């Protein structure tokens, strides 16, 4: 069950769309992402002039980071990325401009090896310059004590 | 990278994907976090001290980087693989400079024409503890 | 009869396996020569009275029963034989609920509640006993084998079970499809519903086993 009973946070954010921003996906960004994660395909690394470059399927994760609204949670000392589902809807290419919007879907608590934890789940949508959805992302962040 | 083409007909329920072993170096993490923020401050991803101040034993691999590594298990299986959906849960923080075992297993095969396959995926440390678990939906073309 | 007593479906926030996928996977396991008769769905902090697996169980020749895994003030507890009376008394979503009250209510209303992965840090019953928690005289069972245990957690569970003379169950704690059946409970009796499961668990005629995967 995912109840937010007893959790103090800004409930007005629930379901509210927030514009995160527009981000240009450069060739350099794609190749650096690919190199740092140990990719070997030329289509990601851009090291074969005959193969057009596309971004690795999870590149959207570079863009949201700490840009989400603060839910003003009155619990915990430290937050971590707890999980993600990412659905690729279209290729992302060098020069694309991605616009991200996000909304807080739900908040809930549970207990684990590190004691009580509160989870905030966000839904984020990325569209390219043609208003085409390129990725749908559901992300979960956990806050707990140290 | 696997240049051997793989087709939908080649894959059965229960087929293994991988395993592959990878290790994430300190420098790879610095390179990763520098893509968006070249002048980034030390963080729990790049500094043991900052990590320890947040109750962690050592610097950890960023979640976004772990997801990229998990996706490579699938995209690296064959150049023919299209990754449609990846869904992961982090169960334990992932340290730098330690062998990480990535493996997958085919758990469903849609024979109705979509050519989609479902698989479980895991990342384990050397003790066999699952650090990341999840599943994925992938697509393979038919054999020409 | 071999039942996996501890599995999570997509109703649990941290699971990525559906009941349909578990069923398909069990058919694959059986085809390869592995034995598994069924499983109990023990989603976190919830119980849905409206879900009924009877017909899908019959169609597939797989016993599928319902339970729950609850967060309590004394670690996680597995609960079987849940009735509407029990969910009217206990708020399953309350992560700080009294485990003693949960056990007592289950004892009173024909269900059974006992510690899940008792050797696990933070959410394992054994750690609470180490810290001086008392009571729980009616608890006679605990989960010995758990497919998600980390090094040391199984040993701690075994220590507790031996020292208390508990009966030991096994469950995979599956959160992904391919994990189902890795640990199970071997019952002497045949079990077709939750009432029979509670009776069997109270009888003590069972043992925890691992699947020797083929």
C-alpha cells in the first residue's frame, strides 16, 4: 500500500505539472556519456563516420537532476535515487532540444534495512523540438536518516 | 559490443543474457558527472569524505550511471536489440572500483507479432548480493 | 507439497513481476524438471480481499494463495489467513504497527503472523530481540530461508530459530520473475486454500527447502 498518511510534505505538488526546462543534446554530450559508461558501439561513440550517432537510451537522466520542485518533506537527512522506469519512445539525436515536464505522482513510507524511509515518485516526460515524446520516465527518490 | 546479429527466432524463454563483468573507476564517475557540470563540487559520487558525511562507507556510482550500465547489458547483447523499457530498483548503493556482475534472463516472449521480449536483469557484487534488480522490454527483428 | 511462501507482485512498490509472469515462469521451471506446486502472494503493506486466484490456479495447475508482508515495530512479518475482520482491526499500511498486536489478532481470528527474514538488519525480528524486545510467546514459526538474504542474514535467522525451537519456513522473497521458487516450504499435507495453509503452518509439519535448479 502506498499511503502518505502521517508524512508531512507539500501536498499541493501532487499531480501538478512543472516545466523543468529545455536542454540541447550535443554530439559532445552523447559521446562523453557513452565513453564514461564504457559503451563500445560506434553509433553512440561517434567514432565511425559512416554510422549516424544516436544517444544511448538512458541519456535523459542527465537532464533532470536536482531541478524538481522541493516537496518540503519534514523527514530524513539524506536522499538517494531509489529506482526508475524509462520508456524509450523515439531516438534522441545530436542537436535535439528536449523539453522536460515533471509531476509528483505519490509519496509513501516503508521500513527497510536502514530504518524508516519516505519515497517520492515523479513522472517525467521528455519531448523533442518536434513535440514528439522521446522518453517517459518514472523515478523514485528515497529519503532516510543517515 | 556484439556484432553477431540476434533475431527473435533465436531466443527462447529462460535464455541467459550475459553475464558481463564491469568495474566503474573513479575517473569514469568524474567524467560522467562532469558531462553536465564540468566544474562540479565534490559529491558523494566523487569524494569519500562527502560520502562518509552522508552515512555511506565510500563514494558511490550515480544512479543514472548505473541505469546506463544496466541498459548496456541489453543493448550490448546484440546490435539488433532495441530497448523499449527499462525498470530498475536500487537495493544497495554501488561502490566504485569493484567488479559488478550484470546478468539477465528471458522471462517472456510475445509470439503474437510484436517481437517483444521481457527479461529480468540484475547487478550483483562479488558476494552475490543484488545491488540493482529490474526488468526490461526489448525488441528483436525477425530473421531475414 | 512445495509452496513458495513469500513472493511480491507488481502491487508491491519494489517488485517488477506480475502474477501472470510468475505462472509462465513456473511452467518453464517444471518443464526443466524443477518441482514447485505453488506460491503465496505476500505484497508489502496491503491485502486485497477482491482478488481471487482460484480460477487461474485451476487453469494452470498452480496453487496461488494470498497473504501479506507487513512492516511493524518489530520488523517485517508474514501474515497468512487474512480475513476482513483482521483488516478492519489492523491498518496494514501503518509501518509502525505493533507486531505483538498483529500476532494476537491473527491468533484470535484464525490467521497466523510470524517474522519474515528475521536475521535482516533493521527489519529482522532477531535484532529486536537482541535489543531487549520481549513477548511473542505464541510465535512458533519464522522464515529461515529467504532468497533475498545477504551474507550473515541467514545465519542470524538460523541462530534465532534454533535457540527458540521455532518451525522454519522458506520463501524466495521474489521481486523479479526468475527469483520465484528459489526457496520454498515443503508441507506434508496438501494445501488448496488459505485456511488449510494456516492449519498446516500451525501444525509444524513442514520444512524449509531450497530449489536445486535444473
